[in-house]
């Protein structure tokens, strides 16, 4: 399992599991008001992807990363958001 985030367009991003193993029981621990489209918890098969939106208020910065946990990874891991 190898999770990363790529930019799609606008505020739309894609979480990708580019590894050969599934990711189970994934939760985004970044404040939920910033992320739309990820149902916590969720699973991802190997080479699977989910699209989601990052929501910001007018005049606020897009976060530079989002934090996730999953089975076997209790400590949150920060995944960098691509600069748009």
C-alpha cells in the first residue's frame, strides 16, 4: 500500500493507493469541514483511487497536507496536497 494525493482540477483531488496491497479502514483525521467526498472509514484496493474536494473559506489558504490513519497505522500520516 502506498497512498498519495494528486490534483485533478479546481479544488478536486484524488487519493490514490499506488501500492500492491489494499488499505483498510482509512480515516481522514483532518477537520471534516475541509474535505468533502471521503466517507470515513473506507477501504481502498491496490491501485484504487477516490476523488474528493478540499473546501476553503474565501480568503483562506488551502491546507498543505491532509492527515490519515488506517489499519496498522494508528499515528496519523500527513499526505502532501499538490500546490495548485
